[in-house]
C-alpha cells in the first residue's frame, strides 16, 4: 500500500500552517498550498511540454509545462523538483534554478480548484525522457520562442498556470537568471 502523500498548507503570507492529504485537498474550495512548476530545456534550448495523463483528477489531458508537483513537508523545493522529474519523466535535472520565486495562481476545472503558491524552476536534461504513463500522456520538445509566442498570442492552449507563467518568463529562457529563494 502506498503511503498518503501530504501537501504543505500555507497562510496568505506563504508561511506553512499545516499539512493535508493530497488526495483530499483538491476540491471546490481548495486551501492555499505549496507547489512548484518546472520548465526543462534540452541542449538546443527547446522546452519539454507535457500533456497530463487523461485520468488525473486535476486538469486531465491538459498541455502544460514540463513538470509540476508538491513538495513533501520539510522537503526542500529543489529536491522535490528533482524527485518529481525523475518520477514523472524518468530524467535527471541539471542546472536547476529558481526563476519565479513568488508565482501564485488559482484555477478551476470541472469543480476542482488549484490554489497554489508555485515557485517556478528552469533546468536542463541530458538525454531522453521516459514519461510515466500514470502522470504524462504525451511529451513534445518545442522551440521556446515558438511555444512562448503561441501561448502569449492565445493560439496555443495550455494550463492556466502555464499561460500565466509563460507571460512572466523571459524571451530567452535558457539565460533566465536564478532568483533569490528568500521568503520561500
């Protein structure tokens, strides 16, 4: 039997105030909790875009960034990113850096709400990815400039959080500077 996965609940200032079972936290009145998003680049600067598995409870079948997840209680965010990338994509992240430390969003689909403080990371992978079918339905490597342009123009449908993140990420994602993690 797999142990329950917990998420870290937050107050409006981003301070941890408790934990909740991940399987029970996402509903019509989801409390604010900690998450992360990651954009992975290959050696040519293309971004890995993923389509969420069709049976996922939240936002099934939606195209989005490379990897999303929740850190476990007391787990450093960068460790959580590496853990989830390994699990979801069968890949090892190199050159991982925090680029949007204070990103926050709220989104709803089919009565399920996401309400997250979601720091955004950029990293690289060297070699192939092996998507886990329970997490990822499809993957594509796309030139960042083209992907970004299509998302910003509205011609590319992606998750709410991806659209909002892309609007805040730089035109040259590979050169995005690391941000301070202060306050996280």
